[in-house]
C-alpha cells in the first residue's frame, strides 16, 4: 500500500495547485482524479475549468469575436474581406487543441514537482491509526493509498433542472454548449449567469437567434446594478440578445420538432421552440462517491462540505477547498485555497480574503468587479463616495474600436479606503487586478488617483474614476 503525506482528491484548479504546492513544501503527494478527455479514452487533468469550463469557453468567445469583427468592424479600418464564412467544427477543433495542450501541461507540472498522479475516483475509507485510507476506483479496479492529510477538491456539477433531462444532443449543459459543431438556427438559454451569457454571446455572434430566460427579476443581481443595467442595454439593444427576466418555466418538451419551452413572464404565457436549449442555472457541490456519510464528513443543508475559515472539515487532517465548500465558485478562489491549505499543513499562516476575490464575465464588453457593490453599501449603512468614468473618450479604447463601458470606484466617505471597483468595458478582466491590489493593500481612491498611469491605456479610465471619487476628474 502506497503511503503519502498528502492525498488530493480532484485535479481541477484547486486540486492540482494544492498538490503542486504541497510537493514544493517537501510533502510526498498524490493527486487522484477521474477526469477523462473529450473522447473518453484517456485521463485528462484540469477538472471542469480546463476541460469543459473556463478555458474552452474563452477559446470559443475569441473565435466568435473574430468572426463578428470580420463581418462588422474591419471595414472601418479600411480592410475588405469579402464573403466571410464560418466553420463551427473548425472552431471546436481549435478549442479542443488548447484544452489538450493545457491538460498535458498539468501532467508535466506534476512530473516536474514529483507529484504522483493516480487515475480513478477517490473516496475516504476511514482512518488507520493516524493516517487516512483513500480508495481509488479505476473503472472497477480498486486500490488503496494512505495519507496523513487529505485535501478534497472535487469541484461542482451543473445544477439539474427537474423539468428536463440533459442529453447533450438537444438539451445541453456547459459541456454540450462547448461542443456544438453546427450553428443552431434558434438557441434557447435558461439562466443569465456567466455560462448563459458567455455561451449565448458565442452562438449569437456566429448566427444563432438567441433567447435567454432568467428567473430573477433583476439582471446580474450579484453585480453592481449601474454596471448591470448598462450591460443589459448593450446586450439587448445593440447585440440583439433577447433576454427575458422574471421567467417561470412551466414545461419543456424535447422531441423531433425541437425543444419547446412553455413559460410565463409578466403574467403572459409564452411558448418558444428551439433547435438547441442550454440549461445553465448554476452549479452544485460534487460530493458523490466520496463516502462522506460513511466516515462522518459533515455537509450543510445545501450539500457543501462544512469547513472553518481555514478549510478544515470536522474530520482530523481532512481539508476541503474550491466549489465543494462555501464561498464563490471560481477557479482562482479554489487555486488560492489550495495553496493556503498546503501551506497550513506545513505550519505556515497564509491569508485569503474573500472580500478581494475578483469576478469576471467574458462577454463583449467584459464585466468585472471586486469588493462591495453600491447596493450592498447602502444596505449595510456604509457612508461612501463614488467616482465613475467611461471608455467613450479614452484614446486607447477608441483605437481598439471598443469605446463602450464604465468604471466605478467606491470608497469610504470618511477614510477614502477603496471598498469596491466595478467595470464594464474592453479587457476589464485585466484591469480589475488593479482594483484587487488596491483593496489588498488598503489603498485609498487618492492612492489610485496619484499613481501615474501610462498613456494611452485603458487603465486611464480607472485612474479617472478614482479622481472623480474626489470630484477632481480631469477628462470628464
């Protein structure tokens, strides 16, 4: 029986990073994962994010943006391209190539850092003295490893919709949405969260008629509503995404005629038939097969593994990180928790602040934020000031042909400490890092305003918003 210091169950962004960091700290480490490639004939590290989530979706977004630009934007640059054609299968092939390259990269990193990789589903068998026994089930062939510490990083799975089964032929989850080889004439999307908006945007740009059905009455309820309202206007008025809010789904039928959705909105009954339907109503923690009940691993009422502020479970030397525990379901949150747990096992005292974790939606324009929204500050009774600035007059944005969007800086009215930064616009997924760093170092809006920002850059809009928070904007 193989013995280790640390056994990690799951090789997604939390698990594989935790395993690498543990190995760097001198622990004999094994990472157990049951992920397979698209064709199902070989192991694939990286979890949902790398295989059927974050990475492939960004590849498709980029391809669709290029196609849209060739059709609509090149002419104003003096570029004539003639009859532009789109090959969905080629787009998927490119996406698959990127995924394969990165999954292979994790395998290389494991070898480099001397992390042992085992294929199969990991489950907790119980304790043998002061070590845990973890069973590895490789398609029915079972083995057991022992480890002093176990890190559970099994991630999440799509939340099911009781009204219809996912077949990934006509009714799709995130994986099916990433593998369409033909452009559906009519595409329905249930849920206007990150997956729904990103996938809806991809297929709209390449020719689909897209309708998004959202149960919540507010669009992007988790985002700052000034930014959300601007996003809604761009997506619906300028990009012709049909987004229905406050929707109640009554029935879904999947037959030879397509996928028919019967729903109510604003008191009116409606029925739409789609060629394909994407179901993206959130994700739930993946604890299936862990034998949680058998070993007494505690979960909360929503199915998340209970952990304390340092990711310790109720079981000695068993830790849990990422989507399977409380907090935002984000790859970068999982990775940082993985690093922190490995360092805690080594006796270090790392710190992870949930208040400074950035959120990004990779639509066009992109949406990103960190910290408190204006609505949250009002609800909490916090006195604040704000500054906003737009991309419309930014030289770099105009040169890129992407001069839409806004940056908002929220700061404490008494101390000027930055409380939140919210953005919609070009490449704000990159710009938000300045907001994160500002909050991590307890910066004031004046600190951002007094930092010299290169010209011409998109970052000048954040600089201008910080100036505006003190009523001294220079360009607006």
